C-alpha cells in the first residue's frame, strides 16, 4: 500500500473545517496538522485527534507536510500568504477574486518555481469547476456564447469582504440570479446581458456599536470587483438575527454554453451545482487538487498552476488502469 499523502491546513474558519472533514473521507490522505493564528489551545477541531499548532510553527514543519491547503480569505490573507508559503510548501488555495487572478498567479509562480514547489491557485467551484466547464463549452461549441449564473446562495468571498469593512461586526452576502435572464439563455437565443442584468447581491450586516450605517453601506456598494457593478441591497440586522437566519451556507449555480454546430442545429450545454454547504464542497475540491499537486510535484511540474493545467485523472484516488476500466 502506498504511503499516505500528508496534508496540513493553514487557517481554520469554515473552509478549514471543511478541509478537515474532507481529508477524513480520503483513505490515501493523512492530516498532519491544523495551523492557526489563534492560540492553539482555544481551537476545537471537528475531530479531537486533529493536531493543532500555531501558524508560526509552520516553518519548522516543512519536512512533515506534502501539501499545505491555504484556507485564508482572498481579500487580505492569500495575497500575502500564497507567495510566502509557496516558497516552502506545495500548496493549494481557493483565491477567488477573478480580476486579480493573473497578478496573483505571477506572485505565486516565482517563489514556487525557484524552490521546486507546485502551487495550485484558485481551486474551488468558481473559479475552478465552473472555469473548466466554460473552457469545455467554448472548445466544443466555438460558434456560441457562455453564460455563468451564481446562486441563489451565500458567497464566502463576498461575505468575507463585507466583514473586513471598518464598522462591520458581522455579515453575509447572497448572490441571486435573475430568472428572466436565465430563461432567455436556456432557450438558446444568446442574449447580450450586462453584469447588472444577470444578478443582484443582497447583504445582511451587523454593525459595531459606533458605526456609521451610511458609511458602511457606501463602502459596500462601491467596492471594486465585489459590488460596484451590481444592484446591491444592504440590510442592517442584529447579531441574533444573523445567527438565527443566516447560519447555513447554501450556494450553487450554472454554466451554460449556447451555440450552433450548423445553422440549423442549436446546442445548449449546461453544468449545474446545488450545494447545501458552500465551504464543505469547496473544501472537497481543494483536497482532490491536493492529491493532484502532490503527484505533479513528484513529476517535476513546478511553479504556479491552475485547474486548466491538471489532468482529470490526477484528481482521482483510482489508478489509471481502474479509471480506464470503470469510468471511461
């Protein structure tokens, strides 16, 4: 039996908890540690046996970790942690600020390549699974148009961005697809839709005691890359309401490619997700890609990578022979 892939977790919020659960479902993996910025004694992992260490201990544990999964936020954590940790470890992260992916890739690629490490960025369901399906659709139906709709669901990245705003004590954001736009795309008519026509964003925010509501609202609706291109509503609620009514993390969405193979024949390809837990599904993706990263690094494929660089077979715990016999 081959040796288990030694996986460690950096950051233990909703995503880190999901990664811990996902590792337990993969028999070829072993959780070697959870690394946190909080005092380790205060952190209660899902499983009592999961070892917990301070983030400062990472530097001394380089030889104990095959792949480090980065579970910090895209707005402030990953831009700093990604390049720094890619110099020491093989890494996987879920950086999801689409507009900044090229610069983030470049920042991670240099240190990873210089130190013969493999660092897979932006692995999740979007960017990630949806990205792959956009590329498949465009390649298979070059005469066509691609549409992506998210939700209705709670966005981790956008919710994290809200919570970073001064004066915000807590908050969540829901992305809601416009049904009229969705129906027009599914009928194959290839409508031209603006960002604002496809989705709305609903924010529910708990303010700190001395916060200015108008200033907080203005900071949200004008935030570049997150809210400025959408019709965004901001509702202020109590902490108790946040806990009672917004503690679940559902999400999902669809990627649709509408195209023609000939003038007479229209084709519509749709890939959809319906998730009861956004962070747990994202975590499952990160763990599968950790397996691929381990294999790629062993094969000498160093530097930053994206989901476009990973062959599907590398994600599976099955051997190539099994895949050909059972899944092809």
